[in-house]
C-alpha cells in the first residue's frame, strides 16, 4: 500500500514533475501533488508524495528532509490521515456551546 508523505517549504517555482523526479531517487512514486491556492492559482508552498512502499517512503524521508531543493530547505514527514474540514458556511462564533 502506498505511503503518503507531506513535503513542506517548497519553492513557489517547484513543479510536480520536479518533485516526482527528486523522490524517484528513493523508489517508485505513485503520485506527486503540489497544493495551489484556488483564488490566485499560486503554489501554497507544500505538497504530497505517495511512495509505493513503506521502505521507499522511509528512505525518501531520510534522504530529503532538510535537503535543499529549488533554493529551499525541505520539510518532509509522513502525512497524517485526517479528514478534510468542511469549509461550508463559516462565520460567527457557533458550535462552542459556551455561555456568553
């Protein structure tokens, strides 16, 4: 089963192909995704890599965390599996149940 890694502190010029090439040094890359701002279309400076095996993921973390890439020092660790927050109707103070 593929293991997902968080890759932070990316240069805004880094491409998904560039990221894939970097991580392919450590094994098979199942996917490479950089996160972009919906409104501006600019990179948010982080992304995710999926490595095919746990061993490859461990090697990739060891080999890339702290490494300079595109002029930035990468932060790489295992991505936490947590559900996306609902970004529906926000606003107000709701949901706390506190006594105001």
